[in-house]
């Protein structure tokens, strides 16, 4: 399938057929991911491929019980991983200095851009995908379920399988809302109103306002979907995971 | 161009022709990026497109004076951006709670997976790309050069333009080195030796050992390329940027 066509037809899929993914196709998709650039070609990431019902069920609980986690044939957990690299260094009598926040970011960046290559590759085979943002909320539980040692932190998850729905393309902000010319140009209130006007006028937005009994879409986000208290709670947990997985030796 | 073919033929390009990128093509590439999944479709990222010689020259200094930054026609800086979303919330009398570490990670994830879609889209047009890892080292300077307000943090940078070199495919670790079956399987010393054996046997590795006067490749990384002291220094700086850009209100 043509690259731009693959990218432009992306939809998040939340309903999957039971059809398994052929091993050869899954391997090809993952190996496509390997070609992605990584810092210094260190490849400080790992991909955990989970298919077993029992383990998927534990992941389902961690990912806020979203049914697709049990339904889809394959769950891919992308981890920032300095464990492998550190072990290699130590075996070669080279002293690794990767137990700090910068190294965590380096490894997280590797894992994330690889995950998107894998997503695009999967979609080019007619597979559907869904990213699970819950990975950074429930990191400690996922670490336990997937037996991640020190130096390894799950960063994102892809649910992957053959789609059992065919949703429409979802709205996006206009070009002027996202792209800045030469340097960052901060937004005036008029610009903000314009950028969000199309989204605010969608029938989906009207439904959400009714459902949540609020008078605008921003409040759906701040009062229901991504709340300050939850964000602060998960922030503390994630920072504590960085500490316990060995990435906060900064001073 | 076929998607898998595009992905499998990725090479990092470090030499660029002066040929500018046609506006229509650049726009198509960026709009392809917009289709990428983001958390809750919030799209909490921005892309800064820099072409002006003077600003590129300042970026070149920040990115460790890598010549391609001046040479390539376009520099794309991908930023984690809650500024736009926060402004929208405040205009709608919704109280944003996105000044914490989790929200930073959410926005960074958005920016990063979008950057990889843009990279793949660019390559499908015959353009070359190079990621600049220096973005997370020199974040504060880049923030100043690109006038990023509070809530905005540059996370990665793509150099982009028509290639003036045709490098060979670079080595990658074997499948067994990266992929874990069901859960994470920690590496034995024998496994580590096997995973790194091909890389260690490359002619490029022999060259690097001679150049750096060390007896193995791991030491090239720990003693020259990614040193503990540098990593700790940049960790402190990056954490201080998170604080000053308004993402560390966690308690």
C-alpha cells in the first residue's frame, strides 16, 4: 500500500476480530520497526509481544478494562530499555552511565518512534491499531505483569488485530493551529477561537456536552476525561517508577 | 511508494543538497503527520518549521554544530505543547490541570509519534531525514531561539531535505535481541554476547576502536559518545526546563 495513503487512512480501531495475526506478518511488521532511527543506533528499547489470554487479561485490568485489550489477538508493549545495553557494557568492562533522567528520555524516544513505525507498518497490512495512553498511568502494574527488570519502563502500548469496525476519519485541528513559521508564535484569544471552532461545532461535541452535562468541550476534558487530581496522582507514581527502575541518579 | 519499502529503505542522511522543499510537498508531509493518533485527540504538540538562515545558524550552534543543520533547507522542531490547550481551556472557563509530569509525558508522546509519521512521509517523497538527539540536551537554548512560551518543550528535531549522499543500510540488533515473547525475558551473559556479536564484528566497529584507542565497542559509548558526566549534567538541565516550563507541579 502507498505510504501516504496508509498514513492518511489511519483510524483508531477499538473493535477487533478474533482472527490471529499470521506469525510471518507480525515478524515483518516488527522488523520494519527495527529500521527506525535511534539515538547513536543504541536501540535502547524492547518490544513485548503478548498473546496469551491470561496475561492479556491482567493487562486489560491495568489498561482501565478497555475490552479491546482482551479482544485483539496481539498486545505490543514498547519499553524504554537500558537494561540490555547496561548488561552489555558491564560484560565488556565499560562503566554505563545511563541511570539518569536524560537516559530515560533517550530510551523513551527510541521506544516511541519505533512504535509509530510499527503502527504504520501494521496498517499497511490492513491491520488496525489503538494506542493505550494508560501505559504511563499504570506503569508499575504493567512492569509487574510483564516482569520488567530495573532499567526497563513500558512507555506505550499498541493493541493490534484485524478491524471489526470501519469508523470514519476523526477531526484534526487546522494546519495553522499546529504549525509555526520559523519560530513559535503564541496564540491570541481570536486565534484559539478559530483553531477550535470546527471541533467545537462537531455533532460529536454536542453529544459529549449532553452526556456530561457541561456547556463546552474544554470542560469535558478538564472535569471528566483528564482531571488535575488524576494527573497529579499518576505523575507522582510515574516519577516513583523512574526512581525504582533506576533512572533518577542525576546529582 | 509502498509503505514497507519506504520503511525498510530508511537511512539517516547527513549531507543535503541546497534544493528547497516545495511548499506543497512540505505541507502534505506535515498534514500526513496530523493523522497520527494522539492522547484523547488533544493534539498537544506543535511543529516549528525553520528555513531562515539566521535562525538555522542559531539552531546549528545548539545542536553541537552539526553541519547538516545549516545545510538542509528545513529544520522541524517537534514540541510537547500544552500551551495552546491550556489557553483554550481558560478561554472556556475550564480549569486546566496539565502542569505536571504526566502531562509533559503525554505531550512528549504526541510530539514523538507525530515526528516519526512525518519522517516516514518525507522519505516516501524521496527526502532524507536525520533526528537530532541533541534536542533534549540543549532544550533551554532551543526554547530561547524558537521563543517557546511556558507549556512548550522541544522534544525532538528532524533535519529534512534532498539527500546528497547515498549511505548503506546500517546494522541493527537481531530480532531475538529486541522482541520478548509474552513477558520480558531477562538476558543471560551468553544471550548478550550473541545479540551484540554481529555489531562487534563489523568493519565500522574495528575503525571506531582504532580511532578511540579502546579495546571494545561498549567503551566507545561509555567513554566517548554518551558519558555519565554529560548525561547527569543534561539530566539536571532538562529537569530544570520541565520545572521552568511549568510541568513539575506534582504534589
